[in-house]
């Protein structure tokens, strides 16, 4: 197990560090679009969605939050008669 994994307090958690690109609120839950640091100056940054029951910052703020990883999938029919799966992952602030 590497040092990053050892620093997490429980399985299925991740530490997200980035800049808040957008914030919206719905029914008491805050939804953040967070830009992650790019690998180098020529790469595009990745983005993740983070939800929280309390505010973690405003647009433009740099944040570091510990999140639970939550995911689900939807099954859908494929043209060849088989079934496909669409996986969605979201991060919930601890």
C-alpha cells in the first residue's frame, strides 16, 4: 500500500485538490464542478463533480477535500441484443 492510500482514513475515499469552476445548490445540497491540476502546461485539466451538505468554497477558490467515492450503473439495451452498462461515479464530501 502506498503512502497516499495509507493517509486515507477508510477504504473508498479520495482526497480531491483543485479549483472550484462552478457551484450550484439544490434542495440543501451543494454541487461543485472542480478543475484538477493539469499534468503539465500543455495538458487540459480534468474535472470532477463533488457534492456536499455544507459549503466548501466559492467559484475560483482552491480546495482540498476528503470525499467518499460513490458510484452506480445503469443497464441499457444494445443494438445487437446484448446489454450495456453506463457507470457513473460521484464524490461526496465527508
